[in-house]
C-alpha cells in the first residue's frame, strides 16, 4: 500500500523589506527561520524528537547562511540534537523542492515526519553573495550560450517580448498584486498563516512589503531597470519595459510545512489539511530562463491526468509580472484563480523561502474558498521550474 504524504500544517513569517532597516533585518537568518519551526512543533503538540529530517531551502549559502541554516535554526529552537537537517538550493524553487523531497521521502517509506521549509535574509546576505568575485559559468557553458549568459531581469524582458506583453499590462498586473494582497490582509486572511517574529525593535506580525496605494499609473512613472547599453546592443528589438515596480521585491522571510504520512497523522490524532497529487521539475532555455513553469505545468497535468480547468487555485510565482502573464496566455485560466491573494510583487520574494511561502498561502486560501485542487509553479534561475498539485482534504 502506498504511503500517502499529507500536509498537516503550514506557516510563514511576515515578509520584511530585504534591506537595512527592514522589519526583519536585525535578525540572523537562523532566527528568521526558528519561529517557523517552533510554530509547526508547538501548534501541533508534536514531539520534536519524532521529526525525521528538516529540509531547508536557501539560495545564498554564504556568510550567515553558510553553515546549514536549517540545522542551526532547529538547534536555536532548543530541539533535539539527533534530528538532522539538510540545506538545498534549486534557486527560487528551493523550498518548493524541499516540499517535494519531503513528500517523496514519505511516499518511499524513508520518512514518517518531515519539516520542509526555507529562508532567505536578503538584507544581510545579498543576492549573489555566494559568487562574489567568481564567474559561475565555465568556458563550456559560455561557448554553448554565446555571447554569454544574462540576468533574470533581461530574461523577463525577453519573456515580455515573446508574449507581446505591454508595459501597461505589466504595470496593471503589478498594481493588482498589491491590491489583492492588501485586501487579503485587511480581511484578516493572512493571520492564520503568519507567525509573529520577535525582533530587537519589537514584534512583527504583518507584511511590510504590501503597498495598498499602488496604482498602474504610479508604476508607469518608474524607469526601466535592465536596459544597459550592452543589453540594448545585444537585443536591439526589445521595447524595454521591466521596472522595479513590476518585479518581485527583495525580501527577508521564511516559511515551512509539517508533512507526514497519513498513517502517522492518524496515529498522532492530527488532521491532514491536504495531500499531494503530483510533482514535476523541468529545465528550459537558460536564456529565456523564466519560461519553465509553462512546460512544468503541462507535465504535472499529464502525470496526474488532470485538466487545468479542474484547478481552482493557481500560484505562479511573480518573479516578474511577465512570468504569470505569459503562463496565463498559454493556459487561458480565469484571472481570478491566478495568485488571488497577490504574489511576490506585493509580498516579496525571499528566494529560498518563497516556495514554502506560496504553498502556505495557497493552502490557507483554498481552505477559505473551498477549492479542492491547487497548482503551484515557479521559475528558477538557470531555466528550471517546479510544479506541484495538492488536493485540499
């Protein structure tokens, strides 16, 4: 009989601006993740010694995030030393991949209880810290992708160009992200998923990143961010349109899920909130870079025999507005089903924590709306994407 993997709980921290002075910027990364681990254990009256593994996503594994951030967040929480942890990096999808590994390990019978989580302190460990002074691309890679690799912002421009997404569409979508997130916050929808975090300046219990007054018109006043002279020369056909306002926010934050076998949940008297229906991870063009959610969605639907019309809640990470908009052009879903609580443009994108944050928000929203099936997918550096389908129980 197959071991069914179920989600018992899912929580996240508030999102803080990822710069000095941000709400969580005075905390070491392990102390951003620690309250997530504590909440998952304490809310469920779980014996922490029964956890088989803590699988943590983190992208910039340098400086304060270099020593195995999941391991030391667990130890900082005061939990048993015999519980191991590993830190994984699948770029922006790191903690979504942590969820996959946790669930797949349970299905295989290797685990009974796992915490899948992720964190990024972008104010203290800036993006790219792990490769300062180093070129991560070998001569072999550069020869294959001559005249050279490009940054994600330029990839976002290529996506917008390919799908003919106008600056007005990008800005309108981005304003909507803030409006949806602000409405969810005002209605108290995030309270069930947010764990307050104690900082030297006091308790932080709400997202710092949402700008309720944002409009498409105000975003339209911003200058484009990635139109350097060399990129203009390389891509002379592009009508440059990507700005800081229609891109995800640099953010500090963490999120985590308590995942266990259905039998273990029953034995412990815990109510499963969702089960895993399907998984996929795929690579795509590393220059377009942000397009892999499209084939990942196609494959996970094929693996499960499902139709996109059956999916009532969809999370496509808002790395840039062009990503969910291009995905929507391919799948033509009801816009109300896509990122209904806003996304990373409003809530921020704490790299290694974003996969778990999206799933936490999705699960809580599905419980409010009564949606049965949810799909999550997100683009990842190097042209990759994870996709996950869950069923609310």
